C-alpha cells in the first residue's frame, strides 16, 4: 500500500475541495454548486512529521461515469488501487453518498469514510455505520483544521495496521447489502430529511412573484453597489490613491535625464494604461464578491432553475442569466463570471452573447450623441437602443443555434441547501480572480495601449508630435486610408473612424476621442455644439448619429474583454468575437442607414416594434407539447 | 396501479418511480447515479416559470430536472 497518498473521493459538492484547501492551505475554487473541480489536483504537505500527498478529485456518483470529469477520477482510482481512499460524504445526503462507498468497497478499495457537515443533521448512528461496513467512519467539518487533522491521524492509524484481511472481509460483507438497507438501520428518525427546513424556505423563495422580486432586487442591489454611488466611491478612492502614486512617479521621471519621448511614453502611455486597468479592479472585486455570495448561499442554483425554460428557447440556460445581467455593467467582469458554467458549449454561447449587451461604458456615448437630435426623448431613445441590442442578440442566438448545434444539455441540477456565507472564502476568491486578471489580461492591455499611444503621437515621418497637429499622426493617416470602408455607413469624417478605433481600446475613449478631435475639453455643451459644426473634424447629421450609435451598440467589445475571452476560451474564440461583432455591427448599421435614407424614422421605429412582437410570439409558440397522461405515448428522448 | 408521467404529479404529491423511458444512456446513467431508481420514492416540490423545469425530491435530495427528462419518468402511486 502506498502510505503517503491521501486521495479524496466522493459525490460532487460534499466538501472535498474544502478539505483539500484546509489540509494544504491552498486557494482552490470551491463552490456551493457542483461540478466545480474539473481535474485531479495534488499538493504535498507535512503533517505529524510525515509528508503526505493530498489529492483532490472531481466528484463522482458511482463507477458508471457519464461525464469527462468522472472518468478522470475513475482512471485515477484505477491507477492507485493500492491507496487508502478517503471517501468524503455529505451527512445530509448520506443515503445517496453510500452508493459510491459501497461501490468502492465492492471494487476492492480500502476506504476511510469522512462524514462532512455532520452537525447539520441529527439521528445518524455513525458507530453502527462503521460496524455495518467494517470501515473507519470519521465525522469532520472540512473547514476546521482540527477535524481535518483528526482525520489524518485516523488515516495514519489505519496505515499502521495490516489491511489485507480487512479488504477481503469488506468485499464479502458489502456484496449483499445496498445503501437503502444500511441507511434504514443507521437513521434513527424515520423521516430524516435534511432538506425539511430548506423546503420551507424554498416554498417562499420559489413563489413566482416573490422570486422575481428577490431576483430583480439582488440584481439592482449588485448594480447599485458595484456601478452606483458606493462602487464609484470605492473606485474614486482607489483611483485617487493610485493617481497620487502616479503623480509622484511622474515628477521623478520628469527630473531624470532620459529622452523626452520616453518620458511622455511612460507618463501618457504606460501610466494611463495602468490607470485604465486599475479602474476595473473595484468593479471586478465587488462583482465577483456578490456572485460568490449568491452562489454560496445557494441562490444561483434557484435562479438557474427558475429561468432555465425561458432561456432554453434561445439556446441558453438558466445558469447563464447572472452573467448576462452583469454584462450591463461591464463586459469584462461578466465574461469572468461565466466560469461558473461548467458546460463549455453553454459557456461559449453565453460569452458570445455578452458583447451584444451594452456595458455601462457605452452609456455616456449614447447620451451625448442622442442629445444632439433627440434631446427631449434621449432617455427613451437610449432605452430603445438597449431593446434593439436584445433583439439583435436573440436573432444571433437563433441563427447560431441552427448553425452550431449544441450538445443535448439536459438540465439536471442538484439544488443545494441554503448555507451561511463563508465571507473569508468569498473575499479570497474575489481577489484570486483580480490577481489572474491583472497578470493575464492587464499586461496585454498595457502593451496595446502603448502601441496606440505611439500611433497617436508619432507622425507619418516618425517625428514626435508633442501634443501638436493630430492630423499628421500615424493613427489619423491609417484611419484616413480605411475611411472608404465606412463610407457605405454614411461616416464621412475621419474623426468618427478615429473615435471608433479608440473605442476598441476602451469605450470611454470614444467621447474622449471626439472631444480631442474637435479640440474641445470635457465641457459637454461645447462638445455637443462642435459635433453639429460641419467644419469640425467630427460632425454628425441625424442619420449618421443614429447609425453611429447602432454601430457603437453592436461592434467589437473593448480589448480587455477580448483578452479576457482569449484567456477563458482561447485565441480562436477571441478572434471570432472581435471579427463577428464588427461584421454584425457593419451589416446592421448599413441596413439601418439605407432604410433611413429611404424611409421616415417613425416608419422604421414601427417596423422595429413589429419585429420585436414577432420574435416574442415566435418564441412563445415554440412550446413543448404537454404530456396528456397516456404514458405509452410519451415522447422518448 | 395508477401510472402517469412525472409532469402530471401535483405539487407535494409523492409517487414511486416505475419506469425510466429515456433513450440517452448518458442521461439514464446520470439519473441512476443521482438516485432515480425504479421503486424509489419521488416527490414533486415545484415547477418553474413556463413549466419547463421541475423541482423534485429523490432520496432526500432536491433536484431541478427539465421537462424533457421528466416526461420520460413514469411514476405510480
């Protein structure tokens, strides 16, 4: 027997990863949502003057593996048949967990049973359970180091005994019994239902009206805190601290003897890029914090359950809904939240949909441009833009579903019990995500921002412009050359193309770019009047303003979102997102421009309304037939 | 014995699983692993908006199962 490996095996969501983290001091992702551990993880740790290799495996229900993760665990077990297995069980679901325990014993494994969360349920005779199975049963709380060390002590004791005889006895004993019989013997309460209290809460929470209220309230609260006054306050505090550091560094750099261009590159290029990356951090931390809290208490599973049917009509799942909602705040952060979706195909579809959802950075652009021609109705106009983006995204999903058929995603989700939030774990998880974002995405944003700064400040004959004539810059030259691509959309001025280009770096740069092009500062009234002046570098007509807004609504997300997609789903998907969003924005903007030239704006609005109603009706009619009770004729999957 | 589909159960009604008419072996295995075994008691707790998902209790554990699968589970009183 290999006496240094502690292999943690058990059903999903029993606390294996929590136990692993407690024993090893790691920060592996843990969630009140099964399917989180997707590969075998191991770490060596010294306990009681001995080196142990603790191994965490993906959850399995039995030896009949149906998912890739389960197969990984079974393969690992088969390669380590001589190891003592720590079978982690959830005391609340002991009846089901015992299926795996019996299978492990029947297959000749030596097992020590670690019953987790035992304090949450009474009336189980663990002594009798140990006698029935003839194995050691240890009660633990996987979050408490004392309990985990006690488990290791028992593990060591068993290793010190001769185990061959015990294994053979177990196999004979367990072949003739099943989990129902054992559970009936060890459970003192006839109706030992750990979910009874939980069911009472669900009766209220899952009421159709109360649930929608709770859901909308939680979304509103998350938005209000993350993107509203509190989030803005936290952002401004962090930005102020950071700006003070940058100011001091700026003074130091200006005093050095390095070349002026390098100084400006560092101050205006690098520092500004770092500032833009840092500005994301408060949003990401707050968003991930709230998502983790909702996940931890078990609310996310309920959201997935309640909305699954509605979202399935467009090829998504209830599990995608939170990520989609978060997309209205920040696309980058929303992409990160899709990590909760264990199905890769569903995750990809959710991520592909997120760029259609208008993030908060686009709102200033919508308000500034719409105020030029629709000042009285600008909020209604902006609302219409949001509805339009939902319409386009639904059409996109329907077409995508037909072109790229998804795997048959049958929705079976174990509904976790409501739990108290482990704030320490939730805060830790949020900062782990931020660290990853800074290392993997932040560095790329920095690199590209520096490149754009160079294009903005170096002339076509490679001289530093020093804030001078922007029309001589490489960026302006490139945008002038590609202007013909945007002519079919009615974009006549180069300034508009430059602002679209800057919008790829960050959507906030669009308004900044328009102001810079027209030589006005941040004053909105000055900017608005300059945008209507035909002699400005950037000017709009009513038609071009509407088309511009639609293009902004739909085109490629910012580079931080693109690089986050690359990090999460690979280069191919990131490239696809970038190109497809541009093409969709182009085609839709072109169609809208042509319609605006031929028809009245009111007619187009009515057409758009009609299209909305048509799609809603189409989705409503796409219902499954109800079962008529004649079970011989029920549809088979 | 009165046989019917799982989707035809009333809220809080308990029945026994009689048959699982599901062609997809992967889904069938998954259900078996979760305790959806013939003879096991099943209770319908709730259904979601537009009745496309059902919250059921099996082996003292609650599961959200979609309608397509539920239509393949035949129960009896």
